[in-house]
């Protein structure tokens, strides 16, 4: 057993999500959104480097020394799989280990809105799952891929950095590729995937213009493309995609996105009222004639109104999701107020710090 695996085992047993090793500090772990120190001595730069280099593949070491940071996967048999980011900082070296649960959870396990099952049945188009870092985007995408894998017979290609959830072929053939190991970049892998007879392509991160352009093109060609962006809601997601393109190409991307977009799922993780984990509050935007027109006309600020009026189709705003969780006693009013967009709707909880009665 590697020495670092002892810390990872502790995080898993405590129900945590992340292990932080930063030289100049003791190890710390994130549990249900908050970070706590581990009872251990402060790690020196040499301590941290030795712990990390013991598990880092040679390619990862080379990348770290060349660029100052690197992502890779680490597996502890019979415990868990971890997504690792290692980086240099002012006091030496640091790393964050994110736990990736071995078993892919279903949409029902995650208590996600039923409309996501309908979205997984789409045969083409662009489906985006967005949210801040640590909001469960990867877990939600894995659940969508799992539903497609069970319901269809086709070819699913995933492009990730690194590969996190491992999918066994059920109804579908699944090809999982890791950036830096199996391909140079998301864009290179996506370009290649278009020649590999795909039905579904998962793009782990749409982080640059070329990748976004290729994802939209693939969606227009009849492939279902699943992707993520670090945006907080539907409006900012549309803005991010449009603003990635030069001004002269704006009419093209507006038209392409208006026809290729299936939907945008934006989520936040909220602490459960019983302190036994977190639950997702999910905003859902579905593309319809009104949404397509808003995208073409460049008025994304109107999307909130469409979401509010589209409840019968399965759309919901973040505030609606928070209200439903609050009414179900799954979260408390203080957290609902903290995350709400229209805070006036939750004002009573800020004033009194009240829980659901």
C-alpha cells in the first residue's frame, strides 16, 4: 500500500469528497462542503513531493515539471478511484484528490429531475451540464451515460481528463479516452471521434474555442454530444459559448446553437438538513421555439422567464428547485437563502435563520 493511501482511506471512511495535500500545511479533507484538518504533522515540500511521486505515473511527473500542474487518475484497489490534480505553489507542491465512487449512480439514485431521463433519449444535439467546481457535474453526466448505455444499442465515446467513472458495455459499445494518455487534447479526440461512427460523445470539458466549435458541429451532424462548462446558470452558459467565438462569427454560432441545443442542466450541491451528505438543486432549460429565438436574437437575459413558464415541459429554475427541496425538508432555509437567485423569495430564512417547520 502506498503511504498516501492511508489518508485516502480516512477520507473515504469519513464520508468526505476530497483530500488536500499542500506543503506547509497538515493534510485536510472536505466533508459535505467544509474542509477540516487531519491530525497529522505539517507536511514539508519534500514530504509532499515524496508522497505524490510515489504514485505519479512517469508521464505525469514530466508534465508537472514542464507545466507546473497535471491531472491523472489514481486507483486504490477495493477502496475507490480518485481524480488527482498536482500543482506547484509558493511553498512547494500541492495536490487535491477527488473521490470517484466505483459504482455509477443512476438518475434516480441522485434524485435528479425526471426530465433528465427524457433528455438522455435524445438522438442528436448538445446537452450541457454546468455548475461550479465540485457541484457534481461528472456524476450527473455519468448517470446520463449509464441510462443511454442501458436503453440503447450504439457507440458511446467519452473524452475525459482524466477518465473518472468506468462504464461497462451494456447495450452500447463504449470507448473511453484520456487526454494526455490516449490523445493530445479534447479537440484532437473530438475531431477523431467524428470519424469513429459515434452515437454519443461525452466531452469532459469544453474549455476552448476549437472544442466548443467541434462539439456544436458534431451535434449538428446528428450526434448526441454531452459536455460540461463551469457556468452557474443557463443564461451564463449561452453567453460563455457565444463569447468564445470572434465577433464576426457570432451570427453563425447563434444560429448553430439555436438549432443544436437540447438543453442545459445547471446544478449546485446543497447540504442536507440531516447533515448526511448533499443533494443537487438543479435548474433545467429545454430548447423550444422561444429559447431558440432568444438565442438567435441575442437576448439570453430572457431565458429566466422562459424557464419559469416552461414548468409543464419539465423546466425549472434554481429557486424552484431550492423551494422543492426545502418543502421536502431535505435542506434548510439558511442554505436555500444563500444559494437563491431571487433572495426576496427566501427572505424569512435569512432574517430568522429558520429551519423548515
